[in-house]
C-alpha cells in the first residue's frame, strides 16, 4: 500500500498556469526589434517611435560608443574567457570600475554582468539567517530575491513611508540590518525618501543600500543619481548600484561603495564569483558612455524639457499621470484588457509604448509605462499626446477614485 500522496506533475502544473494567464489576459509575448535609429525602431516588421525603452540619454546607438566597442573587440576579443576571480578580469574592466567610482565619488567599484546579479549578491554576501533586510514595498524583484537567497528575514514597509520603515526596523531589532531601496522606482518613476532612510540607518546601526538603476545618468549633479541629488555622502550610503543598460545605453552593472564593503562582496558573493565576466569590449563601450554622461549635460537638460512638455500636455488632456518628474511617466489604466487595447491602438498609429500588467504590478494596477529619452524631439512628444488624446476621457473615467498599488508582492 502506497502511503505517499501522488507526485505533482510539472507539465500539468505549467499547463494550468498557462491557462490561468491566458484567462486573466496576462500572457507576455516578446517583440522582435530588427533595427534602431535614434528613437525609431523596427518592431515586428513595423517602424515605430519608441516610448518603451530605458535608453534615457539616447546613448545605446551613439556612433562613438558603437565604434569604441568595435575597435576594442578587434584588440581584446568578444569574450572575457573566465570569471573575474580566475583570469577574466581585464584591464578594460578595471578602467571602467575606476571611472564609475571616480564619477560617483566612492573609493571603489565592482563590475557585474547585470543589475539583477548585483542585487542578488549584496544581501547574500552581507546577511545571514536571522539578519533583517528591510525594503520598500515597491523595490525591484531582484532585491527581494537577494534577501531570499541570503535566507535573511525580509521585511517590507509601505511605499516611500520612512516612518513605517523606522517602526519596522525597531520592531525587528535582532541581527544585522540592511535597508535596501530603489532610488527611482521603475514602475512609478517617483523617488525614495533617501535622507530619512539614511537617518534611520545611522540611528539603528544599519547599512543603507540604494539601487540607482533608473537614476544615475539622469538625476543629480553631473548625473550622479538620486543619492547625490539628495546630498548624501558615501558614509551615509555605503553601497549603491549603477546599471549600465539604462541611461548609459550598454549592459551590465557596477556596485560602488566603501572599501570594506566592496572587498567583502568580491570575496564572498556567489553571483560574482561563479559567473563569467562581461566582454571587455563591452566595458570599453560602457566607459565611453560614462564619459558622455558626465560631460554632456545638455542631454539631461533636453530630457528634463521633454518631460515637462509631456506632463503639461497630459495635464491639458486630463490624462491622470502618476506624480513623476523622471523619464518614467506612468499612465494608470487599471484593466488588463483595456491597457492592451490602448497599446495596440497606439502601435497602429506608430508608437511603441509599454503595457504593464501583473505580476510587474498588482491586480488592478495595469498602466502604460511611457518612457522618455533625450533622443526624442519635441514633435515626437506632441505626436504621442495627439495619439493619446482620443483615450483621455476613458482612461480618466476608469481610474477616477481608484488608488492602484503599483508593485506586486
């Protein structure tokens, strides 16, 4: 007699999940990009104006950056050959780390293949079972997964509520404390209350770690991000993350921080030790992008002007944008089917706009995530507003009186 329950069939589980996604309108499909020219892309055989990319400074296809990568590939090849700690750490990687540390005013930096890997690495390296990882409810999924990998106690406070963060930290007083937050939140485009969080970390002997993925290159003096914009120092924020695939237009990520923190992560972080280093030619391209981001402030000025133009036009139309002064301009729609319908209609008119649904946002939080770039022109902004105008009344009516949470648990 078999006393064990029948084993779960993974194929059946996957099929049931697929049916549930289809019924809820949550099936995601990849779009095929065939070519890019400025803010215009070839997408599934159409030529579209791109308002879905995170290429905030318009650097991803800049000829000087492309040329730098091509020349470097001739000299150092297209692969690093090994992990950083074996023989994969090239001179090009070292130059990139030093340049970003110098730009952001930190003693040291550590290069990762992606921001997701870096956000797995930081909690896993610093925390142990019994420690506390305190996070904003809207933090990126990679930070949540990092706390789980560390087997730390994950505690999440209501979005941007510093007083709630303080209460949570005080209520979980055992073990070490890592307070981790996005600087700019990817689905809402708003800012974390960094000065208040830094004060909490200092008061309660915690460490504040800020993910600057959507801030560096865009915000603060010389584009140094939301931490610099808040006037905080490396002593107040001992670790922060810079991703290279957004405003810097390339790929990968760099942790910057105090010497002790970077050395400890380099020696103990599994997502750093056990993965092949990024191609050195890509590091050369990223270094060229850092130089442009530092020196060409006009890109940030143009981007800020475009953001202001779009928000004013949306206000005139009565479009209920969330409160964001960053390139991320979320337009809540609420219903999954409705947001997909509007996105398809915009595409028919020549615009690629992200339609965001659960699990990136909770049920009822679907929105158009409109992202702006220095590669856009004023007439591009006006054209998008014209395309949104026929939907303005319906969007406003669908969201009136509703408060949509904007990230999934």
